[in-house]
C-alpha cells in the first residue's frame, strides 16, 4: 500500500460549488482504475469544521506503485489537475497498515487525517506498535469505513487517514489543530479489497 495526497488551496472567496461540480462530473473516471485501492475526493471549506481555508485535497491509497506513477507522470490522469490548477506538491507515505471498519459497506461522507512527528530520541518501532494498537481500536468503531496508517521516512512522521460514515467525531485529548477534517464528495474504491487488512509486514 502506498498513500498520497495533494492539497490545492483556493482563494478565500472561491466558489466551492465549482469543485463540487468538477467531482460530480469527473469523479467516476477512477472508479475502475487498475492498481487503485481508493481515491477519496475530499474538500475543506473555509469556516466549516474549523477549516481556515478552501481546499481540494484528494487522498489515495494505491495497491500498485506502478499504477500510481502512471497516474502522475504517464498521462494517466494527473495532467488534468496540472492543466486546471498548476502542478501541486504530492505528499507520499509508505503503507504500514489498513483496517476495514464496520461501515465499509456504506458511502463515507467525512474523512480525517492526522500527521504525527516521531521524536528524534524515540524508538520508531515502539511508536509504530502503539499507533497500530490505536488503529485496530479505531477500526472497531461503528462509524468507521476504512482507516490506514502510513509513514513518511523523509520527515519521520506517521500519518493516519480515516473515512467516516457521517461526521468526524470529537476525540477527547486530541487537538483539532492536529487533525484535518474533510467532507467526502465521492469515493472511488475499485481495488480496496486488494489492500491487505492489518499490518503490511
């Protein structure tokens, strides 16, 4: 599994209806894409759920890295984003684990992403084990569709992405500043079941 996301931050007065229309008319294009576990077409709107910005920020879980590369630089579809918005930075994370939640059969309406730096003096393996325990516990919640844990070895960060059936719940002890909250406009998940459940080693 390989995770990726690009964030297109838009002007404060941008009409997000344009993005909604874009997804409504083009979102189906990856519904049968080979090598794609899922693409969540997610947005943040300024003033909604604590968001300071308008943002279009699609998130992907790939089962095949070659398919990801073809999408980005092999005329596999990303040229449309570049033509309309310029070339955004694409964040990438190596997969650690993926869990299916009880709401997997439903269409998710919300998503969350948290990125946690690994302290320089800490043992990464211990922190990953703790994160895996939290991921497994999270996946047992009735409102979870899918949750994934991945790792950025350049910045030494863990990233957790979760799709929710309805809304992102408030989590006691967690700052909203640590969690990005999104609305899901569409989900393409042609090969989600091909991504192994649980730890990936």
